[in-house]
C-alpha cells in the first residue's frame, strides 16, 4: 500500500512537475520583486499548493489586488479551492495555461494581467500530439515547458506589467532558447536575474544547471536598460537581504547593459565569467572562431554500452560492471587496417575507445574497448539507439575535449582512436594548427571563454565552434616549441604555465 502511494506520488510529480516552492527566502524575494500596487490583477499560472498566494496574502491587503490561480492538476485545483474559497478576490481555475485560449481561460476584462508570479514546470513530459500542438502555437523548441510558460505569460501580461518566475538558468545560454532570449531582450526590460544553486530549492538538485529568478517588465522600450545580475551561492538566507535591495550580501553582483546582450551573437548573456568584461569583449568582437579553422564533432555511441563496451581491468572508476576483455581479443593495430571503419574482419573483436573521464591532458591512455567486429559495426549503423555519427572523423588525428564542464578545461590528442559521445572531437583543417589548438584548448583562457559561452554543465560541439581564435605567426611558433618540449619532457605543469603566458598575452588579458 505504502509503495503504491509513493509510486502514485512520484508519477504525479513527474507528470505535472509538482515541485513546490517551500522556501521562505525564495518566496519572500519573489513576492517583493513583484512590487504589488493597489489595483493589481495577478496571475499565478501554475499555482500548485498556492505558496506564492499565501505569501502575497501575508503581505498585501485583500482590497489591493485580485488574483487568478490556475493549475492543470485537478487535485491541486481542489485543494486551492478549499484553501482560498473564502477569499472573494481570488479565483481558482483548472486550465492548461499553455493551450487554453485566453478567452477560454478568463472572462470579461480579465484577459490581461498586471502581475504574474510562478514556478513553472521544468522539463515536463509532453506526448507527441501535445508537442505538435505546442509547436503550432509557439513554434521553435517546445520540449522545455518553462520557456513556453515565460512566453505565454508575457503574452498575458499588460504593458508595463511585471513577471517574476523561478526557472532553470539554461535559457540564458543554450542555443535552443535563442528565440526566447530574442523576445526577452526586445520586448521586456529585464530588471534582475538572481542566480543560485538548485539545491537551495527544497527537494531539487539537478546537475545540469542552476536555478534563477527572473524579473521582467513588459515593455518594448528597452533602451538604456541595465540588468542586475546577482549571484548567491553560499547561503540561501542571503536572499532575504537581496529582497531588501542589499546587494552587498550577494556573493557576486554586477550590472550589465541589456543592449550588449541584444547585440551579442544569439543574444547570449555570457554570465559564466562573473564580470570579466575582457572575456565578453573578446567574444563579442572576435573575427575568427574555432569552427572556422577546425571541424568540431560529437563522437560514437554504441547504443548499449553495457553489452558493447569492455575494460582492460577493473582499476578505473565505474569499470566494475563491465567485462574485462582478454588481450587476445583486442586489435591494437587498427590504424593500419584500411577498412577498419566497416569493422574488423580478422579474429579480433575489440578496439580501444577514448572516453571523457580522467584527469590527463595532452595525451591520454584508455582502459576502454568497444566491440568492433564487422557484424557488430553493421548493427551500430542500423540500430536506432546507437549513434554511428560523424564516422569520417573516426580513426583520424584530432583533439578530444570532454563535454562535461570542469573547473579547468582539458584536451588531448585522440591519436587516431575512436572517441565516444562524451567527447567533442576537434579536427583542425590545417595540420600545422594541431599542436597550437591542443595547447589553446588546455589554456585558462579557453576555460573562461567556454564558461562564458555556455555556463551549463555540458558543452556540445556547437558551443566549441563559437570559441574565439587568434592566429598569430609568432604565437604559433612559440606554442609549437612549447609543445615539442611537452612531448619530450611531459612536464605538464611547466607547459601549462608557459601556454597560459602566451595566450594571456595574445588575448591581452590584464595581469592582476
Ligand atoms: C513546479 S510546480 C509549482 C507549484 C507552485 N507554483 C509552487 O511553486 O509551489 C508546477 C505546477 O504547475 C502545474 N502545471 C503543469 N503544467 C501546467 C499547465 N500546462 N498549465 C497549468 N498548470 C500546469 C502542475 O500541476 C504543478 O502544480
């Protein structure tokens, strides 16, 4: 019985994304930012158990506002009716805020709002028919529900109305959300973005991004708008101070011009470098990018690593559940096999594959092997789950850059081995750029540029392509000689220092 209830609860949570905002500092900040004024008409578009409404009632006289509370989940709606039924200024309605036409949602002159506050569902599952409908209504990327909520609720907002939402911060950088950024920078004044780790939100801790609270005012007059970017990373209670306008309590606070974002490629906020204006200037002003001089591509996926991957031994992290492959089954001389791309035809069954994990730079060993006999390769090419992608780059010399963000980016030579999808393969179009790029992709400035371009946990090939590049003869000669001694001495620490000196000077990074 207990199990059934728990399963039921979990299912409901997933379906409706019912993660409620049970955090007083967050609720206080959000309601404060709503700046409620007498006569406001407020919308809570995904009211859940009504915590924002509780906070509004706590701080505002009922005569000051009217409020519509909407939710899709009939159980949530029943509870909201019970809770707020005696409040004549609050109306509770069951509706799908994304699909219901405005006229069906609300009657009379209540079709637009002066305030919207909410915690929209993130990544809610949408079936195929619903996605099709959403696509017709909103266009663009419709799999992420929170961005649709922002767009829909801005539509329902009156000019100069104010919206305060708590959402993941991925929309600030990901290519998928470019159209939303375009809308926000052109049609709203983005007043403030408060950034904080997802674990501040009770019951949530997702690795792929942080959370943020965005406050916008609907207005096409975006000239001279300055956006407060506030980071609180150490203690959730600091958010009370931010609510009072005490930005000294923030772990980081800067003001950026909305115009700069509007003029950036893809309307990117470039938030990952906390106030490093030089890095932002380099990105905004660059003439040449990595994608102009190298192909950046994603690697191979077998579709079922448990069955197709094996390890040399169980010494490495997360290797325990994989089969240890006998050395006799491994083809080490795969580079000299002309038709290796279509699979091994001798008695060998496995070849080495490079995966993303591990601390090494410049050159890495691998303890991983993938099944690569002809029959299995034929299978990969047809299988729906496998990704036999970008095969013309397999077994070619290039540079591997792990996709997962780390405090210091690292890169290594692929040495003509197969690389898996946790790695972006960078293949310089000109051979003489190989060592230069290998050095650059290990430099501190590359880490900063990448973090600015995409501050979220994973950077796919498309973000790497956008990295600014400077090619200067003198720097190339210097770097080539540094790399030659790296390959001879393996003094990685010394090499990194020299590389950083060259690139910091080339990119004119101010010394502290
Ligand atoms: C993340 S919860 C937030 C609840 C509440 N605002 C809070 O912060 O505690 C999201 C809520 O949105 C509701 N919801 C999901 N999709 C919806 C839709 N399309 N229209 C209206 N409500 C929706 C869910 O039922 C759930 O109660």
